[in-house]
C-alpha cells in the first residue's frame, strides 16, 4: 500500500472533489478528484516557499517525533509482512528547496528483506504535512532490486502533495504526490470520529481516509489515523488482500 502514505495554505489550486460518485464498501461514498484533469496534470502545480516549512512535524494525525518507531504486521502479496517505521534524526534537502524529515520504512517477511523506503516529509506553517519524495528499493526473490517507485519533488516534473491536512474534514480530497505514471496517489477524508482497536491499543477520535491512484483504476485502500500516533490500520478494500495493523509504538 502507498505511504502517501503518507499530503494547504500554500497550494496554488486545491484538487477538486467532483461529480461521478462511486460506492466503495458498505456505507462509504467517494468521488474522483482527478476527473477534472483526465488528460493530465489539470493545473496541479503547488507554489511553495521553502522558508515556510519545518522538519518538526507536529500534526495531530501525523506526528513525527524524532526517534519514534512504529511496528506494523499484516499481509501483502500473499505473505505475512512486518513493517518497521522509524522517524530518523536525518533531514533531506529536496530539489524544491524544502528541507524534509527522513522517515525510514523497512518491510520484511520472516527476516527476509522485502523493501526499504526513505520517505521525506515537511510541515508547512499552517500545519499541513507535505510529502516531498521518497527513495525506495524493492528486493525480489531472483536477486533483482526495483527502484522505480523513487521520486523527488522538483525532479522530472514531480510535484509534492499533502499527506495530512492541518484541519481534515469531510469530504476534502487532495493529491498526496504527483509524478505522471509513477506517483499519483490521492486521498479523501471520509470519517472524523469513532474508535478502533488494534493489538497495541484502542484509539478514539479516529480519522479515516480512502486512497486511490489513477495508475491502478478500481483499487481503493482505507487508512485509519489516531491522534498523537498517525496510521494505526491500513486495509485494501478492493483488489488483492492487503492489511497492516499497528502492534507496537516505541518512543
């Protein structure tokens, strides 16, 4: 599942939530925010000012305190998977001129390395968390390494997106990243209340989003965020079974 994940006061044009409503799972209704731009970018080109960003990320639903480690367990590609997400002390200056926090994500299956990702996030002065790129490597059983998912805002016409709004509300939709044909994740806010229980804890006042990408039409993922923690659950609600549940938080 996508990180963008892991996405405004400084966005030149907000992605619109348009007609063309699609039912996804029981009781959940979403729209296609890219439908206004079926031919391509559709005017999406956020104008950002590097001086208005910080590597200190304090968003209620996507906090990234340095040193925190979140451990998830689930299923992907038909096998059990463990993900360890670590908020590092490192930063990265991306081509857009924004300095971002580096978050490491390591996925394994019974100790065998599946994927490593370094995600880059920055928070604007309004409290929105932006996703400005990633360096990723997927390790295949034949020994090959696939780095095709890597991208960086400002390189090859890639644009940053918002991974979490400062004040999320229904039915806001937003791009989480944008590199045509490679990174086109979009999220919708569909719920802003309720509770959820994982092996780690029961969380209240949750936020629920649906995510999709034009690269994989018909695929929808549901993410649940908890205040002070971030993502506590991910589920693919269409397509092959994929799940990830928070089992431990360190720091």
